[in-house]
């Protein structure tokens, strides 16, 4: 089974961000990056499928030159090779543009299965995977929490996570695309041998211009900022019984937490 | 999730590969070690199930080339030790002994057959090793050792005993140092269950409780001629092994210190005394936190530079002594200060501090005591040995 796993490099979680001078993006200098969390789960799922059916796991990423780090880590975890579409940041703040770029390489690779994360931890569009499937006219399933394959690896049965703890089971014929939810599996550690061999694995760069997508962007980030925090407090007077009753009422109606 | 401390922003000096290695060990310690270590420490048991897991990830003998070893740099090896010791000194001790005191001498002084027979198994965690140098009457001064290796036929007969040997009772193979008929000290590979070889575990330790420490006894213990590590040439060969292990300790101490500082800082920010203010708002407490972080930072820089020197083949044993001596000393002081800052909570095992503090007492003593390294460095500076 040939599997393409799309991974994105994002700033490390819990980073305290600062904005750039134009308020158009965060300051990128001195940031530490990592593989987007859902994408690590997607890669783990791909590696497990490869262990079961044989084949190849190819990493595919659209990002800056720096995204090579995320790809090297993916290779250290066990992927066979990687493709990095080096793109200017302004172009890839639109998920459709990213999906188009991914499609171009997916058509070259012709995998049986594409796995992406459900969403990225930076822009959180949760659209790229679905758009890619649509562009390829492939069946897809989102928010996948379990993947089962038949013996020969031709069809899939997957579980999707719905609201309120419900699960939905869906059958798909390959080729197909799945967007993988975090927590689907336990991501392995990169072994030292994996880290050593990752250096020697193929990492191919594709130039954005060569894909001929420029000018198609539909979304533009106007501004980013932190929400203004408004601290509001109120002292409820009266007897304890009265205060408690008012508080419960407020929790129900105003705060909507009861 | 623990992110380490990096006040001087030295992280960019580490390669991506080195950072990836650190991440692997850190995640491993977080998931596999921290949830169980207090129990093992309390019950004085070695978490032996982690040996194979560490081996699979490549932690054992990671800086050695070939024979199933990861073949990584010494800086990577150091980072592994740092992260393991953030978990517990016992695990780092296990890995130091296995890698630096068992695999390294076999790799350096062993025959091709010895290497092929033992290194892949030791790297895979299928065999465990121990290193017997110290004796009941000869600790700081191993040159006086009484263990004899008398030539007999085409083999040797060992007589004597070794004291305080890490992994003794769980080891499949012991690297044992003994005095030969020509008065020269050489190393031997003694397999477990060789007649005349017995290991007895020390109980009731207050330190390194999650590590096995044993006495090894040799009573007319006959080994074949192949047991000799033929490349060994006097005590100097044993000291070469110790230099490797001391290097790993210099890094490990930073890990233990970071764990203690982490607890102390979190505690100081959250614990409130007097006017409902966190204790971290008092100058005396801040002074302690600043001392800790300053010493951790200096120790990190020392390790980083020592590692780079070692990778260039330029680190001297005296430089390694300075690293071991300084870093273990400051780690122990950091642990004691952290214990103090946590007040009564500092003495219970809900926090890792007391455990690290007790462990570091051993780390201060083994692999050359603090004062022995003082004498080593004193001799280096003045040219005058002051041991006797
Ligand atoms: C938990 C644990 C695990 C160990 N694991 C191993 C192992 O795997 N293999 C192994 O071979 N050994 C091991 N050791 C032994 C360790 O290396 C020795 O304990 C150490 O070398 C000190 O020897 P000693 O205990 O005999 O102390 P001593 O040498 O008796 O020293 C006692 C004190 O006297 C001081 N002193 C000694 N000589 C001088 C001097 N000339 N000038 C000034 N002060 C001096 C020392 O600094 C120390 O403070 C281990 C020890 C422990 C506690």
C-alpha cells in the first residue's frame, strides 16, 4: 500500500507569541517548530498500515524551507521519503491553495491512500484534507478515530468521531483520503537508529512557481491579534440564600455554564 | 510537559539531530519512567522491564560504532544521560554502566570474538553487564586492589571480592579487574553462573534505591583464556572506562538538577505564606532560585563544550574530572535547596526532590569522589600529586 501523509510544521504548542510590526503574523524568529499534532497521529497510522500491508510511506508538506525539520523528524519516525513544496507564506494562508499544491504532487505519486490531520494547530481551518479529496475526486472521511483494512488492502472501514460521543462507521474503496483525529493511536518514539538513517533518506524539494498556482489565492489574512480581555466582576449582595439563587440564575442565563 | 531550561539560549547550538534525540529520551522518561519511578524507589526495585525498551530506542552504548550500536555523537550520548537522570539517577547509572563501563571496554580492549559475542546482545538489552573495580578495602585507590588473576593452564583463576557493583545481581556478564601474575591489572569477562563467582545484593540503601548494587565474590573462579580483555594494560585501561562514565555523569547531573529546580520553581510560585503572597515573592527565596538556575546554566555550558571537545577527540580526562566534580556538586546543592524550599513537602515522595537528593549522594561518591577529583585537578594544576 502506498500512502502519502501530509504533514505541516507549526510553532510549538504553549509558545508565547508576539506579533510582527504589521500585525499580519506572529514573530517567527527564535520560534521552535514541531509537526502539527494531528499529523503525527496520521503518520503513525500510516506507518502501522505499512507494517501490515507493506508498501511505502511518503511525506508531503507545503511550507517554508524550515519545514525540512518536520520532515526529517517524520523520516526519523519511519517514513521512507519526503517531498517539500517550498512556498511563500502569504500564498499558503489559503487552504485551497495548499490543497491544490498537494494535489499536484499527489497526482505525481498516485498513492492508494492519503492521510492528513483533521486540522492544523496554527490556522485551524480543518479544510485542507477535505479540499484535497474533492480536488482529486476521491472518497474521504474526516475526524477518523479508527482505521481497519481488509486483508488485501483494497477497502477501508473507518470510525468517525461525531458529537456527544457518537461514532459513525464508514466503508470506503481505495484510493481514498482520511483526515485523522489526534488520540487515534499512540505515536511511537523516534529511535536513535531512525534519527541516524533519516539523514540519508530522500527529501525532494519542489518549487512553488513550478506548480503554476500563483494568483489563485482567495483568502487573505487582514490582521491578527489577541482578544481584548474584559474582566468583569460583580458582587451579589443580600442573604447567602438570595446570593446563591442569583448566582445560579446568572450561571444558567448569562454564562451558560449550567 | 517538561521543556527543559535554557537561560543562555544554547539550544540553537545543538543540531536538529541532537534535539530529536533529546526529545525521544524526554518523551520516554515522561511516559515510561516518571509514572513508575516513585514506586520502584519506595520498594527498592530496579525497573528491569525498561531495559529492552531503552535498548530498542538505541540508548545503550549510543556513542559506539557498529555491533548494533546507534553510532551517535558524544553530545547526543550526553543528552540521553541528562534526560534519563531527570527521571532517576538509577536509570542513568544503568545506562552509564552498560554503555561506558561494559560495552566501551569490550569495544576498545576486546577481541573480535568478544565484540561479536557480547556487543549486539548488550546493545539490544538482551544481556546486562556490570563493572567490578572497587573492592571492600580499595575504593578511591583501586591501584591497591587485592583481586588476583592467576594464570593456570590456558585460563585464569580469580580470587577476591568487589564491592558496590551496580547491576551486580542482574548482570549476565561482569567486567572484572584483577592483578595478574606479572603484577599488572587487567580486565576479564566473567559470565554469570561461572562456578566460584557469586553476587550478593546490598539491601537497605538510602540512595539509588531503584538500582541494583551488589558485592561480587570470586572464590577459585576459573575462566578460560578467552575471558581476558587482551587489550587491557594496567589500571590505566580501567581509568579510560571511568573517563567515559564520568562524562555521562557530568551531563546526567544537569538532568537531576533541572528536575529539582523545576519542582522548586513551581512550588515557590504557588505556595503562599505571609500576606497571602507566593513564597517566590520573598528575596531569600528568589536568591535560591537564581543560584540554582545560574549553576544549572553554567553546568549546561560546561557539558556542551566538553561534548564538542570529546567529539573532536580533544577532551582530556582532567577536563572530564572538572565536569563531573562541578556538575555533581552543584546538582546536589540544587537538590538540597529545592528540598529546603518545599518545606515539609520536600521530604515526601509526592515530589521528586528528596529522591534526587539522596541519589546524588551516591553520584558524588562513585566514579571518583568529589575530593578525589579535587586531587586529580590539583595535580593537573600544580604537577604535585597529593594523594598520599
Ligand atoms: C550505589 C553505588 C554504586 C557503585 N557502583 C560501582 C560500580 O558499578 N563499580 C565499581 O567499581 N564501583 C562502584 N561503586 C564504588 C565507588 O566507586 C566507590 O564507593 C568510590 O570510588 C569511593 O570509594 P569508597 O567508598 O571505598 O570510599 P573511600 O575511598 O574510602 O573514601 C572515603 C572518603 O575518604 C576520602 N578520601 C579517600 N582518599 C583520600 C585522599 N587521598 N585524600 C583526601 N580524601 C580522601 C574520599 O573522598 C571520601 O570522602 C559504587 C558505589 C555506590 C555507592
